[in-house]
C-alpha cells in the first residue's frame, strides 16, 4: 500500500514538473514572438503602443499603460495606453519622488497592489473608482543599470499576481526596454541628420541672403530718398500723393525684408541678463492684444508669477514670442483662444503656445524653419527661421507640432543656466 502511495505521489510530482516545463516553454515562445513583433518597427510611438497592447493581451488586463521618465529623472509621463478611457489618458505627469509607481523607478523592482482604490499613496483614487481599476502590477523598464520608465497593468477585479506572472511581465518589460532604446537611438540619429542638413541649408541660404540684401540696400535707400522728395511736392489730397503713399508702404515692407534677411544671415549675439520669461511674454501680449481682440481671439495665460529668472536677451526673446504669437493669430480666422503656458523644472523652462487654427500640412511641418518658406500670401517666411536662430543662440530648442483642423503647438525650451554664447 505504501509503495502505491509513493508511486502516485511520484507520478503527480512528475506531472506537475511537466506542466511547469510546458508553461515555461510556452512563455519563452511568447516572449520570442513578442520580441520579433517589437523589433519590426523603429518608430518610438509605434513601439510603445505595441508594448502596451501585447502586455494587456498576455496579462488579461483591463488597462495597460507605459510611462517614461524625463531626462532629469524627476517626472514620469504617460506615453502609451491600451484599454484606457480619455479620463485616464489626460491625467497629469507623476513625480518620481512622490508617486506610488515612482517607487518602482527608485528601487528598480516590481510593485503589486491588491486594490489601488484602497491604497493611500495612489494619487488618482477617484479616477480608479470611476474607471473600475482594481489590482495593479507595475514593473520597471530596465536597460542595463538604467530604468527608462514603468509598465503598468490593471485588472478589473482583485488579483494576487503570482511570482510567475511578475517574472513574465518583468521579462516582457526588459525586452520592451531594449526595443524602446533602439527606437530612441534611431530617432535621435534621424533628428541629428536632419539638423545637419538644415544647418547646411541655412548656411547656404544665409550667405546668399546676406549678399543679396547688401546689394539691395543701396538702390533701396536711393528710391526712398527720391520718394520722400516727390511726396514733399505733392498736395496731401492729390491722386499722386495717394500713389506715393502706397509706394512708401511697399518700400517699407521691402526694407523690413532686407533687415530680416540680414538677421538670418548675421544674427546679433545675445546679451544675457537675468530676466523673467513670463514678464517678457506679458509685454508680447500687450503688443498683440488689440489685434487679438479685433479677431475675436482670447489670450489665456497659464503660469505662476513665482517662476525663476534666467539668463536671456530680453529683446531677442520678445521677438521670438511675437513671431510665434502673430503666426497663431493669423492661423485663426474664426476666432478662438490661444493658450500660453510656461513651466520650469530643475534645469529648464518651457514655453508652449497652442492655437486653435487650421493646422499645418505634414509636408510643410518638416520645413518650417527654412528661410523664405511661408504658407501666407504676404508672409516672408523668415519669422520662424529667425526665432530658431535666436533660440539656439540661447542654448535652447524650438519645435512645432500640428494637427489639421485642431491647431498648432509651438514649444520653446530654454536652459536655466547661462548658455555659452556662440560666435
């Protein structure tokens, strides 16, 4: 009898081992398939979306989200979701220091919560109740010794995640981190090549523009002097005086174009002084407020009056803000609102101007900083090129995102520390 019991126990043990081995093989095969799926794209947004889709499917989750840490390792930003509502996707970024999943970044270890609706450190309790989110498993997206972000899966019911599931999601996250890093490197390479091509184009066009502007200056000045003499001989209400006034306006416009050409070709080095960016933006608002009111456009401010000062050339940055704001005004023919936000972190200060205009075609979007490229009938195509040069002279960057029928967003990032002046 005892022999039969031992034999049955041994058989059961062998069957258990066989099932565990089959499960391991199935998981390994799944990870290989997922890895192949992730490696077929080098587009970062597409890779992130594939990661959350695969994680939600494999973990039988209600919602899956992927958050990446910023360059300063202080903030977690939502980059991709699967199964989430608009309420979830619009939630604000999380502090790495103060959030529940931020602890996953700090420790580099998985975190399981039986019910986030009862956890005191979970920051979106009301949203979790409304969305029906219950158990959470959050694992780090680790690349060697660096943690790129976190991968989160939520269930609709209470679930205690067994060690095998935690290990499986961690393996998936490790695989995903490699795919994310490859996509990032590829994107950085493409952007670097584009910046190099753009710099070469700008240098060539700048030299041509400078030479042309210098040649135009002398005859233009002569025409302005002759026109002035003609105006002195014409009675104010005569038809000829009306025609000379039109000529005056066109010569003034041509003079402005010449000066803008020279500004692109030979930009003035910035003079850095400690100033507050939001105060410069207030000055720019005063300049355009009358035109905004005439067009039925509301200017909305989103910034704190306690923002830190930074080393900038106030006149140059005011020119950048005016260029961007005027573009936004001209893009909105039916009124609306322009939202301007200014935010600071430990090392940078970011200004975002969002309009509700018609948007910019994708074919034009990649060439916006090229001199003389304009979609406006009376535009010179130099405003953004000048703004780009000024921003780079401050050690910062400017980028434009747009969606047809929705609007355009211009983001200007400047360092809080004094940049090295360019020659």
